[in-house]
């Protein structure tokens, strides 16, 4: 557990400076459960202000000028987690359930005048909790964008975690390939091995998708879909998603049992070429949207399907941080919030670069690595063997 308490008061002050509105009586920052992973940004908002976010419950932070923050946590375990990080800096209060979180905020806020409370994260909570909170907040004013901008400004405070995340992801993949080479195994067995490895190395969460077969057409997240045992000519594709102390990481790798087809080798090389060109472009001051556009051009050139007809494809890049796709960096995914459409790369940003597309007769092909932005172009943080890995499975 990192000691972040020393930097938190300056972040609270900065949020008020960014909002720059003396008419606000308070700011409420809400976090959905951390286990929602790639589906939510609000856990990262709470974490950047407190140093932590509970995995299975929502939480709330109430900021008021010239007073210590109040953190509302559900149950003794969540309250202890916040107190361990915050010490005496904040008033951590335990509430018994989610509904009580809304009631407690209502008591603390009293009856605010309409539009006098800033709020972040409301849209990511359950409908029931969000509805109860709206009744207390009275026409709340969204401040999510200010928090997302802060997260990028303070990126260096938590980007040091990227090396640890990359190492865990590497270990997961290396374990899977070693297990697959040791004897014939199913994708389900390999999924368990990957996730066990990630958790054993300290990851808060360590999940993966796996795809197997001669021409896997998609990605699979459930063990029931991966019962077939790998055989000669089968591919083994894996994509990890790891969260360590709140920071996300990912890598994608492909292996083949026995001798690979020449066409597969060619597309594996093309994927690496795309990655390397994109990494070369990622330098401080370069617009994220420009890199997203170039990635799309390169993938379209490599993919045999006409534009728009690829049967399975996902985003080519995304900014890693306290979200799986850091909201202020989404221009690199080609889907930016208008507030951050003109965002540029900064030294130390970490981006997942995973070009992917489909090929008739081969199915879905992909490669993915974590890259850190430098003045000389991005450098790779993930270090497991890139390119197509050949597995020679030992007999039973």
C-alpha cells in the first residue's frame, strides 16, 4: 500500500481552484464499486482524492471549503480501508448500506439551494441510489470533467505503478504459455492459471480473455466457452486486464501449437509494424487524435475486409491510468469527450497499443503492449516475447 496522504490536501485545493465557483456550497464525488473495472471512471475519481476505492461498494467524498473532507463508506471493511490511507486528514464515517449513504449526504448537506452542489460520478451509480441522491442534491452541477483533467495533470503521481502492472501482465502470459507447452490443456485451465498468477503477485484484479482454435473469431471471457483442449495447429490468444493499486494495465499475445501458417506469420509481423509505428508517433505535444487516426489507417490497410465490414474489431489504443481507458485521454481511442478532443501526449503517459482485425480463414488477429510516452517516442513497458510464439506441446 502506497503512502499518498501527503499529496491529497493539495489535490482537494486544486479541485476547488479548477471549479472556480464561489457559489458552490460543496462538492460530492461519488464512486461506483471498483470491481466494475473498465465500465466505470468514478472509482478513479474517488481514488485520486483519497488514495483508495472499495472493490464491491459505492463510496462518497464530500468536500467543503476550509473543512476536512468527509468520506462515507459502507460497512466496517470499507471504512477501515479509507482510514488506513487517510489517517486524520479526513473524517471517515461508516454507513450500514447504500441507501444510508444517500440519507447521510442529505443530512450533511441540509437543504442546499438549487445548483449549489457540484457532483461527480452520479451517472455511474445504480438507478435507485442515483435517484435518492438527486433528491438531496437539488439540480447538482457536474464537475466530472475537472476531476478527469486533474487525473491527467497528476498522472506522474501514479504512473510509477505502470511498471508493476506490466510485470504482472507479463507473468500471467508467460505462465499461460509455459502451462500450454507442458501438456495439452484447455483454454479454461489456462484462464485459471493466468488469473491465479496475477492475484498471487498482488493485483487487485487480474482477469483475461482467451481465444483458441484454428481460426478464433472473437474473444472469450467464460470458462464454459473454453473447454476444448489445444491441439496441433490451434492458436492460443490471450488478453490480460490487470489493476494494481488502482492502475490498469493490459497486454495481448498470440501463440500457435506447432508450425504456424505463413499467412498467420505475415499478419503477426504486420501487427508488430503497426504497433512500432504508433509508438514512434507518441511524443509529448502530439495530438492524441492524430495517433488514433493513423492507427485506424494502418489497421484498415492491413485488414483484408473492406472498411466497415470487419466482423470483429475493438479499439486500437486506449490511455491507461486510474481507469481502463483514462477519460481525458480517450482521443487516442478515436472517441474523445469534446472537452478533451484537443488533448496532446505528455511525457510519461501510458497507452495500450493493441491493433486488431479479422482475416478470412484466420479469424481475429491481435497484438497488444503497454507503451510509455517519451520525447524519443514511446517505449514498451511489457516485456514478454512479442510476435507469434510457437508452442511445441510435450506429450502426456
